[in-house]
C-alpha cells in the first residue's frame, strides 16, 4: 500500500514544487522585532458540541491540535530560501523585509455518520474515520514600509506545509471518542468497527494571504476595517483540492495578524501574530469555496476496500467569530457552516473552533 501511495503522491508533489520554486533565492532582507524572536504556541479545539443551534454528533465531529511556531529565523541558506519561496502571482510590489518561521504541530480529527447507535455498516452516509497527523511548515510574513509611519507593515503571509499521518484504528478515534463520551455521560458510538482501515497519509499544502483594504473608520477610539483574501491548494492521498476565499474584519489593531487559524483539514491559516502588548480585538466573517478532487474521509481508503460515499466536487464554507489580543495572547472563536460534502445526504455541517495562541 505504501508503494502505491508513494507512486500517486510523488509525481504530483514534484510538479507542485517545480511550479512554486523560483529560479534563485530572493534577496529580501530578514527582520525581527524583539517579540518576533519568541516562540508562538497554539491550542485548537474544534467540536460540533459548540453548535448550539442544532447539536449533533456527525460529520466532522471533533478535532484537536497543538502547534509550535519558532522564533523568527534570521539566518537561512540561500538554496533553502530559493526552494521554499513562492513567487508573487499578480505583480505585487516587492517586500522590504521578511519574517521566516518554522512550525510543528500534531493533531487528531474524527468523522462519524449521523446514526452512531448501530453497529451495522451504513452505505448511504459517510464512513467512520479518524486521522492522526503531524505537520511541518514554513510561514513567511512579508512586510512593506509604510511611508506614513516609517514602520514595516505585514502585507502577505505564505505558508508551505507538509502533513504526515495515519488514518484508521491506529489514529485512536474509537478510543478517544468513546472514552470521552463515557466520561461526560454520553452514549458511545457503536459503529467504529466499520471505520476506514489503517493507511499512512502524506500531503503538501500551500496558502497565501494578503492584507488589503485597511481603513480607519474612527480615530478615537480607533476602529478599523480590512479584507484578507486567500488562496491555496493541497495535494496528497488524504485530500487534494484548491480553495479561494477571504475574511472581512472590523476592530482595533488589525495589523497584529492575518486572521485566526482555521479548521483542519483546510488551508493552514494564520498562527503568527504581532501584538505590541496593547489591547486589540476584531469581529470577522469569511467565506471560502473549494474544488475537491479527493477527500479520503468520503472517498474511502486508496485501495478501495472500505465504505465510501460520493464526494461533491465543490464545497462552500462560511465562518464568523471574534478574536481578542492582549499582552502576547490571542483568543479566538469561530463558528463554521459548511455546505453538503457528499451526494448521499443533503445536510449542512456546523461546528465551532476555539483557539488559544500565545507568545513565550
């Protein structure tokens, strides 16, 4: 099986790297403030229990992730910079400086059908599945000097991420879900015997975000608005898709970040934030559209020997929430509404994502 996966993923990965790698290292000077020389840690919890409008245990039912983002890297070999720097798409003005960081994270995601009380196979709903993964990423924050303030302002965030993991009983979905349900006095899920079988996963993802349209509505107390468009793609045996979207924000100190982290598996999002110690906040609403070529959690195992449903080629998502930043800490809550992902059932998904990010 591993050879089959390698044959499927390696050619696509090679094309992906060839498309994104520039001919030579960019000569953008690195920069780092005192705060940017500190590590950033993320704790992310996603669950459909946060959906108070129609609580359920189905579809993407639970996800947890722990992440670490390194201090700013001021020295990096020109060859590695050339390999991992993605050229601009739309003739953007060159950056004046860049912050480069390395990221590590581990996480688990679980998926279940709507009826979790039967032990019999269900052929017209998504299969049980659990995913345990580790992510390795580079995040590059590009800055341009603001002529009004003389300060380098973040204008673009690039994330290049490699996900390595396993799907199946080895991911521990049945153990985690049923023991947690026992702990809180909720009935167990009885169909985990029908889950996707063990399969290693490998995926490569790139995302780009821009900070645009920033404007000050009120000077005192300061109230700003901006818009953050994003685009990206992922290739691998777990998920292959392309996505575009954007987030509109209103609040204070919007320059501190590029919006909160997002639900997985999806585009990686923004873990890095600046924050000068003062209080900042914003309300946000975002929309995304994805063209999906493969979703193992719906399409089933690569060898074809598992339950499966027919994934929809296009999926939309709406997010809304609140983020608060203060003294090196960012707390955000996102409510997510996702359109139906497969043809056998006409149902929307709704879940919440709670994130704690802090600098130390």
